[in-house]
């Protein structure tokens, strides 16, 4: 029998090369008169899309505020933007940028009508109040392909040295999502490659999480197939442009699957790493991916009496076969080993430098291990001991 599961509501998705041009008519369709655009700094420059879109809307007679945001979103930056922009009471908030920009815009849109602090609602470290507030419509226009924030219901906020937690509610879900591969063209390789590995990690973890279901499996498999196509082409100048569409769609699918099936130990560790070190999330996920998946496989192979173990091992073998079609040995054990080899190769190819460059050492990892057991870790297909997690962190340095 298929066990109980549910799929959360999804935003309206628009995907096409050049689809961003259709945004010009969106306010008229929705009867929005006052627009707040929160954008990456680059896109607010004259001639770039954020600046151009703002001018086009102003020419329609709309009141438009264009704000550049940068850095990891924090409760303080979100609360400051809410206080600054609340007097204008925008009819919609447009998030135009990478995951950090989208998380900021999502949180601001949620809080603008009430003006309340995000600390009233932040998981684990806030006041823990349920979020029942009216929200401002949020429109997501991603310019990187990684976190899938455009299709999730949570905004990840952090204070360096203290926490990295989610502001989460169905009410925060985007009104609409606009996926235009052309917007990835200006994404620098130092951002594009690690975020691509983050999307891949999210798809693999949500496909093999203990909370997966038939719908998330189907979407994760499609996303993994798209990622395979993209990662084969991404770092080659002559094929890079062909990789952008599949990668962007895969990242958005990863947001849907993680929101409905959860993640695993890679993200369980990546959260506290990001809380205590200024390490890019995608790079952390990429460096941890192979050692954590190897640890999961090793544990599942010794727990054959666990009801889910055979199915999970089969899933890892399926992904290995997907990524390594040329493998001559078609046994599942060989396919799982091919998976690990491919993950290691992808990491060397796209994120070759270890996490030591961000200040992680073998002697300062205790806060990560002490804060990794909630959230994503609960979805890992098998429980991993602290020593196993520590060894995975060491191998990522």
C-alpha cells in the first residue's frame, strides 16, 4: 500500500527563454499600483533587468521602489526593510536575484502588512508564534539555480555565530514564479557552479529521504535527469548556454521536492556550518555530498533488517545508473559505487577547494555537531553517529 502523504500548494510557474518580458504586464493584470522590487545589486544598475523593469513600470504610472539587497539574509536586515518600506504599503514584492535575495523578499512580503518582527515567528530561536498574518503577494524571479527558494514556503535567515533558521508558513508561498534561463547568463562561475551542486544535492536527498512519496520521487527523478544533462555541459563554453534551462528548472523542482519530502544529513550539517562560518551554502553541500552518501549506503547495507533499507539502496543504485550509463557492471552494488565516484568527480570539477578556506578546521567543528540534529537531519534515511558526521566534515575540509 502507498502510505499517506500530501503535497503542498504550488505557486504559478512560468518557464521560457525570455519569459521575464511578460512581467511588464503583470501589475496591470493583478491591479497592483505600488511595487517593491528587492534585487541583487548587479541587477539594479542602469541597463540591467531590475533597473529596466522598474523604469517600464514607472512609465505605466506605477509607484515603484527598487532596493538592492546583498549578503546572507538576517532577522535584522529583514526587520529593517519592513520598517523602511511599510509606510508605502506595496501591493506586491518582487524578488529578483539568487536564493538570499528571494528569501529576503519572501520574508519582507510576509511581514509588511503587520509590521511584526520576524523573530516572533522564526523556528527554534524566535518566540514561536504561529503565523496567521495577512501577507503581501510575493513574485519570485530567480537569477541563480540552486536553493529552489522560489518554490518553497520558508525563508532561511541567519546570525553568524548564532543560528541559521527558517521563517516558514504556507502563507509565504510565492504568488508566481518566473523562470527565465537568460537571467543565468550573467551569473559568475563562482556562484553558478556551487549553486548547481546545491540543486543536485537537494534532488538526491529528497529522492532518498525517509519522507519521500510517489509525487516527490517523480519530480526528483525528473530534476536529477535535468541536472545530469546540465552538469555535463555547464563548464564547457560551447555548451554552457544549453545547460542553463535544464539547470534552472531542476533547481525549482528541488524546491518543490524538499518542501514536500524533506532533505537529509548533507543539509543537516550545512545549516549549522552556515550559522558558524561564512561558507557558501552550495560549496558546503558539494563538499559534503559524497562522504555523506557513502556513509548512508554503508549504514543501510549493514541494516538489511530495516524495512526501508532495500528500497533506499535500490534508489541509490538507480541514481548511479542514471549518472553513469557507461558502467559495464550492472549490479546494484556497482551502480552505488559508480554513484559515489561520480559525486566525487562532480565535486572536484565544480567545487575543487575544500571548506578549510572558510575557517573550518578539525578543532572547531563541535558547534556544528551540537546543532545538526534537528531540521533536515530528521529526514536522513538512516541515523548517522556523531563520529561518522565528524569524519564527513573532515573529508570536506
